[in-house]
C-alpha cells in the first residue's frame, strides 16, 4: 500500500513538473529589450478603459446633452415627475442623438474604422480620421467665447496649433459648456408658456377664494391639453434637430 502511494505521488510530481515546464514564463511573454508584448498589453488596457467610459464619450462629443436637458425641462414645465419615465426620455434623447450624428458616425466608420479593420491604415491615422467628423461637428456648435476661455486656461503645450487644428482637450470642455448654455436657453423657452398657465390658474383660484387648493392641481390638465393641441412633441423635436443645422 505504501509502495502504491509512493508511485502515485511520484507520478503526480512528475506530471506537475511537466505541466509547469510547458507554461511560458513572464520573461518569455515580454522579452528583454522588446516592447511589442508590453505595448499590446497597454493597448488592451486602453481599449477596456475606452469601452468603460463610452457613455461619457457619447455625452461629451455629441448632441445628447442638448436633447437631455430640453426633455428634462419639458417634464419639469409640465409638472410631471415620473411621466414620461426616465427610460423613455433617455431613449428618445439617444435615438435623436443618433439621428443628428448619423453623418459623423458614417464618416468615422467609412474613413477610420473600416480601413483600420482591413489593415489599410495605421492606428494613429485611423484615430485622426475617426475624430475628424466629431471635431468638425463640435467646431460648428461651440461658442467662440467658450473656446477662447479654455485656450486661455490651457497649458501652452496643447493650445491651438499653427495649422488651426484645435486640441480636443480644449474643444471638448468648451463644446460641453456651450451645449449646457443652449440647453438651458431652450429649456427657458419651453417652460415659459407653462409658467403663464400656472400664473393664470393661480390668479383664478385666488379670486375665487380657493386658497387651500394648490394651483398646480388645476393647471396640470390644462398644460397637458395645451401641449397636445399644439402638437408639442413635433414642434420640440423638430426645433431641436434644426438647431444643429
């Protein structure tokens, strides 16, 4: 019995050693004096990082911010807290973003992603081609005042180059605050007619002596009826899309 256990232990020991000999060492994966393997690891980590912040990138360089603010302001102006639901509002903002950004997405795919997948261009060239349509879109929408602000605050190493190309580290934050400003401007125009309805209803309830009745309870159906009668969704979405032209 002891002899059998010894043979089994020896067999297992030799098997483990053989398996260990087949496993490549770290030095074999990353040979000394060569950065190819380590460069691939860094690229993989960078790709995973980009995928993890993809929703943030979508918000930063597209029209999503303006749509999201306008739809939120609309719901606040109507006095509805949960209707339409957040999922509906965000989904509508996303699809309208894809509608507005379709030309930029198509150009980035045709000029950057597809040639890179076919190994026709290098990675640095593909990145420039992918970023180019989004850069042009942001330059059309950004305010010169916001652009100058971040150029003045930026480090001289990444300010606007001599060929006129604006660094994305300057363009993206300037574009975002420009979109926030335009979103609140549009939101003010959306909320204003509903505020007038609230004031009229509040005046009527006060004149009738119904001081204990909140005016918003009576004004809510009138605001919804007013928004439906003027075909508000058509007007709002059409105006938002035209604002990017």
